[in-house]
């Protein structure tokens, strides 16, 4: 009986850790969350027009409140799951339901962010979009190189 209880505690602990840490894609998203379209360097490199910059800024400003709201919902749902896991009093179905709520909130946030990026990218020409992707790859490579040097 003790061995089974140990496995259950380990499994619950693993689920807790997996649901409270942010996935690697979140870190990448945070690296690219700056207002790239307002950067003089990016504007010059991509040859963004003032109209494009304004339209992309409008998209960002329109969706920013929704993104903040969805991030708060995700944080709340993650906290409720952590509390359930920590208390060790909930039935498995209750934990499963809360995991579904966390993943639903995470999905809604991700969907909104990706749609925002899609709308922004639609404002760019094919050459500008390719240049933006090249810029991100160069920055990612520099970031990866810095990470390797620290190890």
C-alpha cells in the first residue's frame, strides 16, 4: 500500500510541475512580444511604411486588453489547479476538470495571440514577411549562442 501511495504522490507532483511551468514556446513568444513594428531598426530593414506601422499598432492595441484578460484567466485557473494538487483532497475527476480548464484557458490565449500575429503579418508584403522571419532567426541564433556560452 505504501508503494502505491508513493507513486500517486509522485504522479501528482509531476502533474503539478508540468501544469505550473510555462512551455518553451511561451519563452519564445515573450522574446518576440516587443513592439517590433515600432523599432527603427526593424522599420528600416523591412522598409515598413507609416501606414503599415499604424495598422499593425492598431491590431496590437485592439487585442492587447483581450490578451491581458486571457492571461489573467490562465493564471487563475493554474492557481486553482495548484491548490487542488497541493491539498490532495480532490477526487480525480475534479483534478481532471481543472486540468481541462487550464488547457482551455491556455488554448484561448494562444489562439488569440496567433490570430493577432496572423493579422499583423497580413499587413506585410511577401518580401517584408520573409525579412521579418530572417530577423527573428538571426535574433534566435544570437540568443541560442549566448545560452550555449553560459553553460
